[in-house]
C-alpha cells in the first residue's frame, strides 16, 4: 500500500515529529512505500488566489499544486499528522487542502451534486492537543473535528476515513504517557 504522510508542524523537534518518525518507519519496515510531505519544509504557499481558483475551474493548476496532486494520485492512503490549534488544523494544512484538493482533481460538480474523484483511497488522521483528550471528548470537539474533516473534505472527495487518533495533554505528558502514544501509532502502522 502506498502511503502519503502530510506532516504539518513548524518544528522537527516536536512530539508530532516523533509520531511521524515512528509511524513512517513502521510502515517502511512492513515494506510499504512512504512519501512524507513536510509542509513547512516545502514552504508551501497556502493562499488560494482568485485567479488560481478560476483557473482550477478550467483544469489549470499551478506547478506546486500539480506536484502535490501527483503524490495524492499515487497514494492509497493519506495520513495527516498535525497539532490542533484553535480547535482545528493549522492554517498551512487547511490552505494546502484548499489549493491541492481542487475542482477537477479531487471533485467535480453535476449541477449542485458533488462527484468525488478520489475514490478508492483511505485517510488517517493523527492529531495532538495541549488540552486533555477527556475535555475534547466531553465538549464534543473530537466529534466536531471529525465531521468537519472527514465529511467535508475526505468523504466529499471520495476518500474513506478509517481512523482518527487524538493525543491530548501532550505538553504536560510524562515520558511513560508519550511512549504509550508512540506505541499506539506504531500499532496503527502495523495494522495498515
């Protein structure tokens, strides 16, 4: 299975990066091809301009977008790895989705009815928060984030979300708790 990992954290010394390392190495150990796209290292421009939007309606895409679309077309499974900031994904990742999951590539419309174009792919999300997971579970934030991401992005484009992991309180988590989180990600990779 071909795996595309979209990593969006500004620090390669973060716990998110540790999750990325464990996950990608475990997939590679199984023999699965893995491509990691570190959005910060790419210096990907997240701003969708009016001209770019209008061009996408005609099937014309910017070179950086075409390059990312090739990676998405290649993969069987897309994994997003990011911290939850202000109740959602970092702006850079949202902008990546705005530009790359564009009309004509990820979806089309038949009148007002969407036609998904990325069928046959699956998606996994691995998120961290500073807030304890119990708080997000109690107030419904995990469910709200799943609906926003899975329904409005993945399923809209035909991608089947199969797993969402949330690791809360990572800032204050001790070594034992972090090791447990890393083991959960290792196990997730083994099950792919």
